[in-house]
C-alpha cells in the first residue's frame, strides 16, 4: 500500500471524512493505481482518472511508480483539470 509523500488538507478546511477513516485514503489510491495498470499492454497507459462525487472531485495521475492525487470541490471547472495534469507532469517528469 502507498503512503503520502507530501500534501494534505489545505489549511483552514475540514476533511469530509471522519478522522478515523482518513487512513483509508492510501488504500483508495492503491485501488485506483491498480485500475490504471489494468489493460496497459493492449490499451496503453492511463493518463489520468477522474472520480466525480456529489461532494468531491478526485483526479489521480499515475507518474512512474507514484500517483499524484488531487482533490477539488465538485464544481471545479473540468477545463482546469488539464492544467492540473500538465502541472503535475511538469513537476514530476515521466
């Protein structure tokens, strides 16, 4: 299972998850990472995964052996997701 290398909740914001559930985020990222590897040989690599929920949007960007996970408000403009992906790849070249 993975671990958080950097980041976390933005100061001044409360997590939507109860504190005792927060450790499950690493497990969720590991599951998402596994999904990105499925079909790689015949479908090609995964560029990103977007999970859009009622209260949250998650963008998972697999880069090498790591996954950059970005959370945003559900009304975050989808057009800006491309900018986030490009920024993550620039800061973490393949």
